[in-house]
């Protein structure tokens, strides 16, 4: 698609995850001239489908690789002269903010960019600002892991300093064989294209969560979605979470939170403290928070909107966060959020943490026929082996957006998706680490 436009220009770096092009491009292109830069996956049918979605709305071009994205984005933008750089995917936002910084467009400070990508630096930033954090230590080797375990103690969590979607994340207890753990964690991380290729981990004290809801259908953590524009924080909503699947894989959540106002206010205050500690000035922010007996504790801070939250904000509040993020990226005023309309859920049911094959699953038409389901996509075919070792994305069986007048119908849907009635399995031969 080509043509001359007097609308402000935006470069959008597209990546895996985040909202679909069919969702975000019509909204963006209504007010902006958009050019999409992307890295094709190499899967012919998938790439053809995505390029057709781009071509229906805007101009687009391919980058050579994820590793070369930053200089190529900057090179294109210098000639095209956009008013902002935008991205939604967790794998895109680091390059997006770094490119905007180089071009003098709305972004975050260099030290904030590093800390948003590096979980060890995050903990240091939070601790230096007086935000309560668990004990933590940086790990680059087996020797470092042993020293870190002595300092941090158990139970603990080993996670990549730069990782996404619970990839290569492990529980560490007093009986854990640290040599075996390090071998598996380092090997898996170094071979995962979503990482940096270098085994740098963080060992941190396990935050002990408490069920603030008094209902086992809810998890012991939550998230806060925010936009920060020129240093001003705009909180958009609090998401209650479903319980995690082992090991640390997310199943989605429900917006708005059903916690009492006093509790949600504590979560908003915690998110504000985290944003300030990180020095974030222009960004979407997804803050994950553990609910503990001592109050909210920051799990991590991400410079993006949470998975499924684009659709959830739309259904909950009629809020167009795509347009709002574009406003941040181009230095415009952030639109205000409207009143609550309905409750909504984002469900990404997970397979067991075991070597299994998916034996049975609901048909897509049957999922879409459920009263509360608005969108549905199956992520694993019957007969396929869920790649749960790759974290949340690898173990996801379906991606579902649901809408209801209250949370009860959404909790019922989550219960169904977690049951053998929806997904069942048969064992398969164990496989080596890949």
C-alpha cells in the first residue's frame, strides 16, 4: 500500500506476541501513516498471512534479523522521519526504545532501558530506591550459582537476567542438584532464540504469595498496566491472575480486579514506586506484583503492555490502548480511560510440565460457541507435543479472550479450560534438552 499522507508517521517494529495486526493496524492507520518493519519467521504460510495483514493497511518491509534490528530501524527512520517508534511485542520493545532514544524521539533514559531488559539491574534499581526486594544475586556460571545459593538461600528462583515468558525459569530448593540445574538452564537458554545467547541468570529469594482473594481460583499475584508520558504515570487497570502452572507458567487473568479498593490502591502505589525507581519516562509499563502477607512486592517491570491487555482494556473500559501508546510514542496527550463496562478474561491454558502428547481438545467452533468467548485460537494440534520447557508460550494450548457481566462466568471458563474435559493427554517418550 502506498500514497502520500499528511498524518503523523509512525514506524512500528512488529514481533511475535502482542496483539494481532488485524487488531492494531486499523486503529493505528486511522490517525497515523504507518510503516511496519518486521523479521519474517521463516514459516512460509505464517509469514504470508502476516504480510497480507500488513499490506491491507500500510507499507512494510523486512529486516535481516532480530539481532540487527536496532541499526536497521534507525537507518530506515532517519530517511523516513517518523514522529515516533512503536512496538508491542516483548521481543521488540528493547530495540524500539533504543531506536527512539537515538533519534531523539520520546523514549526512556539509557540506564532505564538497560534495567528494563536486565532483571538483575532491575532489582538493584528497586533496592536503591527503597522498594522492598527479595535477596538476589547475579549468576554467570556454576561457581557463581553455588555462591549465589549460599547468599540467597532457599527456596529460590533461577531466571535469565534477560528472558521472556518464563523461559528457562527454575525452582531451587535445598535438595536441588546445582550442577545439573546449571547445565540444563544454561544449555536451554543459550539455544533459545528469544534470549541473548549468553547464560546470565539471576537467583532470587522466592517470594511467598498469599491468596488475597480468599478464592483458590485466583492466583497469589497480579499485574498493573500503565502508560508513562513525559514522566507522568497513567494507571489503566489491575488484572487478577489465575494460578500459575509449573514451572512458573501463566494461565492468564481477569480484569478488573475484584479485590477491595484498599487492596488495589496498594497495588497501584507499588507500581508507581517501581516506575519511579526505574526512571521510566515514556513507555507502556506492565508491572507484575506478588501478593504477600507483608504487602505487595514487585516481581518484575516490563516496558510493554501485558499479554491480552489490549483486548481486555477495550472490552472492560472501551479504551483504545493502541492509540494511547501511539500518543506516548509521538509526544501527544494520553487519552483518559472511561468507566467500567464489563469484566473480561485473557486465557492461555497450559499443558502439564511433562512429556505428553495432546490427545483431545475442544474444536475451535465449540470454543467460539461458548457464551462468554469473544476470540479464540488453538495453539497446539491434537497429536502435537506441547513445548512446555520453553515457558508460557511453548505450553500454551489456546489463546482466548472472554467477556461477561461479572467475573463468575470467566472463572467458570478458566476452570473448564484447566480440566480434562477440555484438554487431555497421553504420555510420550522423554526428550533431551533442546
